[in-house]
């Protein structure tokens, strides 16, 4: 099922950005009508321009959704594998951003890896630099003047969406459909701008854009409003295709767009951990410094991009500009970002130290006993990546549960009330994290999911519930047994204690292995958990047999002790059942049913 995007959470632009754009359109309309006595139908022009831009942005988002659904999980895995080489990090950042069509999503993923200890701040900066290269892919696509063929990918994409038999075909259709909308939007904007070719006030304004600072400011402000550098470069290329924009002016707008796009990273980092703020700061520093370095060399950049771009000497004037300048702007945009990355990637250590100084670690203020590390709302519109984030958080939840099981045995043996209280507090952490993960999974469920994503989501829900039950059993059963032993001054018999220790050690191993299996997605470890069934059944029976040997004329204290020992055996049995349930999530149902017989 292909997601239908709503304005409230459009991936490439925001309601606030569109509102700002609308105000800008009305302001420009008023200015043009005042300047030219309404000699041109500015309402119709702006209506078509605004509608074309909406189609253009929606097409980018639709195309991106299709790509993310097909390749999102693979991109996350690829990004997570970059741990050493800064150059490989830059290349990976470029590839991931080109596929996901969102440098902000790449940054969110990077922040998650920093938090998990998979990637350092210094390594993440190389990825962020590479992301700027990947973000130029849209400009390169737009520069192909194929608006007349827009209906072909729209028709093909529509057919694949509605008649495709598999999710992969449907999402590939969504990608094609978005590409067609992108080109269609360009065509509408181009047609809307055609009357401006002879509109002197507008031509004077475009001539002013050749002053670099003005062009950069306009590009920066417009990109900040719509939160999409692709929109700014796309409009620049469309204006160039109509012969309205020179190459230096187009480059200035593109440079401004590079600064304006930092607004998305800044907004995404507000209220987030210090790692997110440092990633955003690195993004801002890199882009602003890059623009400042190139500012005196815009003419040189224009000459170089002209030299490597196709030329049409048979044409003259506006016609030649319309043929040559769009590709030159796209190439200049790519050259600028590639050159900056090649220059600054040698100084990732310097950038890391600088952002650590600019964004110091704040003093720890404990507001909650635990908060999620990986559950980023920015990933939710890309379910494959959001599910990976939820899996990371589930693994963390499982590690807390394993720690509780590990501590339960020593706490029972020590009969220390303080240790029982500490275990109860650990269960509170598990309950809070369980609630946060389930809320996040609920948000993912609202998205349009593939069959595979739906299956992963449901299994994740069952796993999270099972892990939360592990903590509950330790707190409500094992801890309660310990409290009763202390309150009634009872001791578990030496013989039974040895039997219980053997059973406890095996159950503890099963719970730990089940959590490892979930974290590593390792079916062999899951099978190992299920294969412990006979061994744990034998150890449980041995513990019960030791108890049976002690049955006879007994004191009330012995009867109470016998009952508490039975409760421990039952609780350990339920813990193993939960470990099997968790491990079983990785095993196909047919194989699992065969093993359960």
C-alpha cells in the first residue's frame, strides 16, 4: 500500500514553510502589480507557480518514499557499518542521502549510531559532509529537461501501484509516479514563468541576483521557509530554462540554499540530546564555511561548470541560456559540495573538537529515571528505519531485563532488602521504556506498511511485551519470595538451594541468549534457546524431587519454606517460557510448530 502524504507531515516541506511561501507569493504579486500597473496577470501566474511548486515537492516526497521503502533498511545497515574510514563515511553519507533524499534523516540515523557507541562524533562528521553531496542528486535530475515526458512515468507508476502484485512493484511504481510529478511540476512552473521573459521589473530583479550576497540571502531565506534546498535549486533551474536567470545568479541561489537547509537540522536538534545538537552544529559550520570560502570564487566556479557542461553555440541570447544554464547550475551545485567535502574531510577531528566546545555537555539533570535512546520521531515516516530504531531500543530494554534476572539470584541468596528495592526500581525503568516503545510502534503502525514491515512490527510488539513480563516476574514473584524469606526469617534448604541454583543458571543463560538473538537477528541463537527445553525441564524436575524427599512430618516453617521454593521453581519456569517466546519470534512458524511437538 502506498502512503498518501498529508500536508501536516509532508517529508520534504512543512505547513509553516508553505505558509511562508504563500506570503512571499502574495508580497511579490503586490510588488509586481505596483511596479507595472498590473500589466500582467500576476494572480494566474502565482497560482500556477505555487501549484507547480506543490506538485514538484510532492513528487520529490513520493519518489523518496518509494526509494526508502525499497532500500531504507539496507541504507541503515550500510550507514551503521561505517566505523573507521572517514572517506568511506563521506561516500556512504552521499549514497544514503541520495537514496533517502533527506540529509535530515541521514543526520538522525547518525545521531542514533553515536548514542549507541557505534560511531564517534568525528566519524559522523564525515558522513554529514558526504550527505551534502547526496543532496545534489535532485538538482541533477531536475536539470534534465524532460518535462514533455512527465506523463510517461506518471502513467507507468500509476499502473504499477494499482496493478502490481508485490509490495516491491508497488513501491517502485510510487517512485516512478513521484518522478513524473516532479517533472510535471517543473513543466507547470516553467509555463507560468514564460510571460516574465518580457516583464522588465522581474528581469531587473533577476539581474540584481547576480550580486552574490543578494542571491545567497534570497536562496537562504527561501530554503529556510520551505525547508527544502531541492525547491530552491529546482526553481533556479526552471527560471534558467526560461532564460530568466544567469549562471552566477543561479550559483548564488544554490549557495544560499546550502545555508538555508541547515534550518531543518537545527529544528530537528531542538530538545534533543547533545549528540543531535553537535551533529546539527557540524552541519551548520560545514555549510556556512563552505559558502564563505567560495564567495569570492563564484566567477571561477561558473567558468569551470561551463567548461564541463554541454554547450550550444548554434543558439544565441535567451535561447542559449535556456539550453545551457540549467545543467551548468546543477553541475556547479555538485562541484561546490564535492569540493567542500574533499577539502574539509581532512579536518573532521578539528570539526569534532570545535563542535564539542561550541555545544558542551550540559550538567546532568535527572527528570526521568530513564528515557529512550533511539526512538526518533523523524524516522517514523520511513517505517523500515523506524523499525530498526525500535529494535535497537527493544534490545536495550532486553538488556535491562537480563540485568534484573542476573541480580535476582544473588539478591535471593543475600536476603538483602536494599537489593530487592533496587530490583523493583529497575522494573520501573522497564515499564517506562516499554510504554515509550509501544507508543513509538503505534506511531509507525499509522504509516502505510509493507507486508514484511507489518510482520516485523507485530513481532516486535510481542517481543517488547514478553521482555516487560520478564521484569514483572522478577519483581512480583522472585522479589516477593525474597521479602517473605526475610520477613519470616526462613532459609531455603542447602540441598534444594543447589538444585535451584543449577536451574536458575540455565534459565538466566536462556533469557540472555534470547535477548542476544533479538539484537543480532541470529536464528542459531534462537534455536539454542529452544533446544534448552529438555535440560530445563530436567533441572526443574530435579528441584521438585529434592523437595519431595523432604516431605514428612514438617513444622509450619518447613511447609512455608516448601511453598516459597515451589514459587521460585514456577517463576523460573515462566521466565524460560518467556525466553522461548522471544526467541521464537526469529524462527518461521512452521519450524517453530515442529520444534514444539
